[in-house]
C-alpha cells in the first residue's frame, strides 16, 4: 500500500478525525477555524503506519501553517546536514541545542 493509499484508509481517517476533534477543528498555530485543516505528524518512524502513533504525535494545522512547519523542518534538517559536513558531531549538536533549550525554559 502506498503512503497516499494509507491516508485514505479508514484507520487513518478515524485517527485524523480524533486529532481534529481534540484540537477543536482549529489550527494550533494561527488559531483559524475556517481554513483547510491538515493533521501533521510531529515525527515519523520508518515502516510505521500513520494510524499507529500515539495521539500526542499529531497536531492540527491549516494548509498554510502546515507548509510553514514543513519548510522549517526541511531548513532545520539542511542546517544539521551542513553542520555535520563541517565537522560537528551529534554530541556537539546535542550540547548546542541543550544549552539554548535550557536558556529558554528557565
């Protein structure tokens, strides 16, 4: 089954509806209610079906905000790739992110 076919599967449609109901049919970024909504996976696991994740792995976005989230995900992945190619290790990257994360939450 292709990924596009999986998104038509009743199990995904049920999961998608659960997430949209939980999020009150509202984009969780811009708070719009009258736009086309998408359910976004926060992370993916190779070979896992879209409906086999816990609900907290999903968030409702409108079409535009979903595009913005995907843009930043791709940009972040490009930055990580460039840093790795420049000699940074995952340990270095972890230390940098941990440092800034702790500054933000304090």
